[in-house]
C-alpha cells in the first residue's frame, strides 16, 4: 500500500499545471468565456493547440498557437505585450471575405508608401461578423519578419540573417480607433498574401486550461 501511495504521489507531483497562457503546448486545451463581446466562433468554445510557431522580428520574437475548435476556421492565438498583456485572436480570411469587407482599390493602398491607408468596412459576412470593425487606420508598413514552424521557447531559432532563417515576410498592420480590433497582412517572398482579422481581449477571457493528457 505504501509503495502504491508513493507512485500515486509522484504522478501527482509531475503532472503539468497550466497557470498562464504562455505555458501552452501542443495538445493543451483552452476554454473561453461565453461573453457576447466575443464572436460566435469563440463564445464558450474549447480549442486545442495543434501547433506552436514563432514570429521572429529584429526586436522580439512572438509565440503563436494554432487552435482547432469545432469548425474549420483557421484561428490563431498570440499575446500582445505592451503596457499590459492581452490575448490576440487572429482569424485567417479568404479573398472573398476581403472583397465583401472592403473596396479592393482602397485595400491595395495598404501596400503604398508611406503606409497610411484608411479603410472603411463595406459589410460583413457570416464568417467576419463581430470580428471586423467599421474603420481601420494603418500603423505598420512592410515590417520584415521570419516565420518559424518551431517553438522558440524550447527550440533554437537560426540566426536572424543566417542560413535557414525561416520564411521571410513583410507585415502590414491596421487598427480600429481604440485598437481593440485589427487587420494583419503578411506578404511572403513568393507573392502569396495572408490576411487576418485580429481581436484583442483580456487574459480573463480564457476561463480554463487543461494540459494534454
């Protein structure tokens, strides 16, 4: 009995406990609040971390968690660290979504120097509802970064300018007036472009976290 008790106590002590978002690993699960301030795709939902990636910039490196929920939406989580720390949810949108949201001629101004585009939303669709904002003002123009399919917290990234330094891209970012929502555009070296609607929320929107079994 004493031997079994020791084994049980050892297992209890070694089990991972999640106390902060930045501890999330592949397989972990987060549970979100059912607040109406969240899009329906997030309200009260559970998401499993399917990948941990790294965005490397000259001044810092950001962790990105790829999330899988009950639908096929491509949703990502990162931490926005400034005066305070917020959750940043990113929804990848397709060309048809962009065409619905914005006038494409105006959208193309994002890529014109000096990077002062101002966008007015035309209308939402079922996917973008509650994710988008009425207006966006450009804040970042052609910021160079490197995308790594690695977790920089536990794996070494190659040197910033060295060989095998990740996939290079340029980042263009816009925010709404109170910076509660945004728009990230990533332009890759082969010309491919990824567009994300972003949503900034308090850390308390994650009401529970479970380590991978």
